[in-house]
């Protein structure tokens, strides 16, 4: 069972990009505090609230990237078969940090 976290600020999607063979890379409008509190490659359990549907539960890792000649930033790499990109301004909510079983 995953540890339940206190409510955290939402991850508001700025842009999502399908990365073939890896998943969906999602970049935030503003970096929520919890995204910087964990090291890169930390696995997270998240969910995407959806109108008139049940939430979509997802697994992601924290990644750090540099794009368009900007400073390095953090985002999420979602391990998902979700068939499309996620709309801008959608919310991703943190449910739990998935413990690293290799430690």
C-alpha cells in the first residue's frame, strides 16, 4: 500500500509531449513545491480529475530537462498508454510517492 500524502498543490499542465517508447512528458505552468522536494527519477502516483468521468490514475517519474535554450526545469514523464496529449491547464494531483524497493 502506498503512503498517503497531505494535500499538495496541483501540477498545472503547460504542455505535454508524447515521447515514443517512453511515455508522455508533461511540463508545468509553475513548478509545485513537491516537484522540487524529491530527487529526479522519483516515482509518483498521480491522478487526473476528469469531468463526468472517474479520475485517471497514472504513474510518473520526476525528470529534469532543458529545452528551447531555457534553464533546466522539472517535469513529469508519465508511464501511460493514454492515447493523446493532455490539454493545457489540466490538473495533475499527487496521490503518493512510490517507495524505491531497491534501497
